């Protein structure tokens, strides 16, 4: 049972006014009653908007319901929409407090209705419409309004009944909740108020987002592109090289990589590992980082003088992440920790995003990086004691070797030392349909807000592109 203290009304007595409304002797019960009425109205508006949005997304997706159309999964879908109510208003404000309690109660009701053991009748009603997401949301909303009407008829009967909020969208909402938790002297925004209009607008966005995430039957395609400098050893590594080590053999690499000292070289392996090296032993392109295409076509990304930079030393930087030979150093005017332009690595990223590598030269369009609106380029960086960051552009990250945590080992025969490369691995994703075709431009313009690298493409889009690829649970081709 919950350890939360329940509000105990001073009296359950009420009078009925000339309109037929109940007026309780306890003022707090009048507030609860009013909030339940407002919540019922809001649920009706949410249902109307969600139905419109579901039909809209179904038109794009050509799909009536989610793939796993069980009562439980559709209940999670409905809970995700309603739990958005709890994060609309500024934390700590009266509106935020009452909205959070309201969303937890409704989300808990949705979970209750979808539990066959707890509520067999409502479960069967939901099961009968599970093949159509729109009808399922209709049924959920009617059941919620029916329960609210029951409470309004007798607040006392289920005042302390405990329900369980699933935290379907926000884990912090997970846990027990009761009708009595609404017993605070705060009102939900009433219909017609600016807060109510704002609330409905945000809930409309949430239902569009959740419908898109649940219904769109697209998958992503991953293309690993060979991009580390060609040195007659490596032929498959894909990323931006920072340093490399010469390693005696695969056994040495396995022993080193699994050691507690990694990436430092333990004493017992110091004779079998050489490096780090920041130059190429073969070829004369020490002035640049070389990005390899298929069929050994390449493009060089030069540094302004090909040497190490004193300016980058505070960040532990070297020439491999040095300043650009193409663009001047430029800091974001709103976020002074971010580089907009200024390193050869960012030159490469801009070229990829601008479609430079789409069938360039003798690159075939089949194997080149796609110049498609659904294309998503991403990379991870990580500093010690920091979570991994996607598409980071901070100065100390882009100029610091220690943030480049991707390692790969390669050796072309047993008679030569291998190479252990450290750098940034580039990941190339594209949305494709069930036939492997790229998602159409019109669809992408509607779906994506941005390009994943800070450029807004459509502020009215459904979701950020990184959110779609990393959080929607899309499947691989």
C-alpha cells in the first residue's frame, strides 16, 4: 500500500443548487468535483484531436493499427499521450501539480481497463476494437469518462482506492495514485482559458507524435562506409581517424583491448604495441585527413598548415582534429561552447549532409552515401565520466582526442603487424519502406523537424530526426 497520507474530508455532506450541481460543505471536495468535470471535458477534446491525428497518420502509413495490436500495447499508447499532460506546465507551479496528478490518475485507469484479471468487462470491450487504433482510443476515452461520471456520483466510494500509474512515457510518474490525491486547492485550467487552449494544443502534438511513432511501418537502412585513410592495410574501417597504433597481432589486440589499463598500454605489452601515431607511414598526405570512398576514390580534408596547433592544446587536441583549411573558426553565437565551423571534421560532416558523396566521381549511386531527405548521419563522442553524446559540436570535444572512443582493429595477413585505429565512427541511416525504397520527400518533410545537426527544416514537423532513429524502436532492414 502507498505511504502517502490521504486527505480526510471534514464532511461528505452536500446540498444541490438550483442548477442541480452539488455544493459540498468541505470546500476541497468542490475543487475535486470541478477538476473532475474539467478533466472529463479535456478527455473529450483529446479524443477528438487524437482521432483526427490517427486518421492523418494512417493516411501516410497506410495502416489501421499498430503491429502488436493487443489491448495492453494500445493501452501503453494511450497512456503515453495522456502522461504528456504532466509535463506541459512549468514544474512546481499550481497548474503543473494538479495536471501531474490528473494525468497519473487517467493513465492508471487506462492500465486498469486493459488488465483482464482486474476488469474483465472493460478488457473485452477493448479487445473487440483492438484491430483499429482510432476505435480503441474512442473506447478508452469513453471508459475514462464513464469512471469520472461514477466518481462524480459518489466521491466517497472509491476515494482511497489505489491504482497503479505505469509511467509509460515518463518513469517518474510510475507508482500508486488515488482519487484522494486530487484533494488540493488547485484548479485545472478551465475550458476557454488561455492555459486550457495551450494544454489542448500540446496534447494535440503529443497524439500526433505517438500515432506516428506507433503506426509508421518504415525501417532504417544502415550503410557502413569505408572512410579511414587508405594505408594499404585497412580496407573496411569507417570513420574519422584520430590516431592509430601498430599492434603485433590479433592476440596482442585482444589481450590489450580486454585489459583494465586500456586504452593505456600495460607494461607487459609495451614491446608488442607501438604508438599512438598521428601520421601516415605510407603516402604523402600528412597535410590532410583522407576520407576514402568505394573503389579507392577519396577526398582530402586539409588543415590550414598541416601541423599541430597550439590553440587546440588546452583541449588535448592534435592535428587530426585540427582547424580547417577550408572554413574559419566560428562559434555559435547563442551557445559559446559549440563550434559551427572551424575543423576539418566539420567540413567532412557538412559535405556529407550536402550530398557531396552522392555518386561523386566514380562512386556508384548504389554504394555512395544517399542524398535522400530521410538520410541521417550520426556519430558518438564521449569524455571520461560523461555519457555518450550524439552529434556533439562542443569545442573541447571536437579538438580533443580523448572524446574519440571508437576503436577498430585490422590486419591483412599474419606476417605483418596490424593497426588499431581510434577515431569517430560515422553511422549512415536512411528510412526505407517494406520494399527497401527510400521514404518519399513529402513524407520526410512532414515527419522531420531537423537534420540532426542543428538545422531546422520544418518547425511544425512531428519529431526531431535523432528522436525517430534512436527512440522509436524502428527495425533494421
